[in-house]
């Protein structure tokens, strides 16, 4: 673990909400360039320090968001006005997966649940 990778991980551990590479880069000031941020995030995810998901937003297009989570699986709420993500805790779908696997014969390895709407502050 290099110092730069540790810095990236620390940022995401403190934020506790998903951030894209550009948002992480902006918090760093001039500590590292954007390419180094992308490579560091990719390494941290490969080594399972981070998780990520691809998210499509009407205003911002398609982006990959990274987060450091101690939970096995969680889900997020996304505000379509301020574009903030909020963790909504444990995934409510987890308990249904075994039934879906049984009914379909499909072996599920991963899933994502992101709910879009307007947060309390933006309403």
C-alpha cells in the first residue's frame, strides 16, 4: 500500500458515501494527478479495499462511483437534484436472492440497488 493509495482510501473512508474519481481528485488539491487517482482507485478495488458501481445520471451521464464499506452489501439513495448519494443501510433484496436462484436456476454472484429521487433538503 503506497502513501497515495492510502490517501485515496482515507478520503473514501471519511466520506462514507460514493464518490467518482473526479470528486476524489478535487479533494486532493495538487497532491496527485487524475490518472494517478484512477489507477489508485482501480488498485484499491482490485484488492477489495473499495467497492464500485456504474451509475447513469440524466445530468452527469455514466460514471463509476467508489466507496469504502465495511458492510457485506448496502444500497444507496441518489438525489436527482443535488446528486448526493446516501447510504440506506443493508440491502432489502438479499433475503429474496435464494428464492430467485431456486426459481430460475441462476447462480447470483452480485447485485446492486440504487433508488433515485429527491432528498429532504432539496424538496
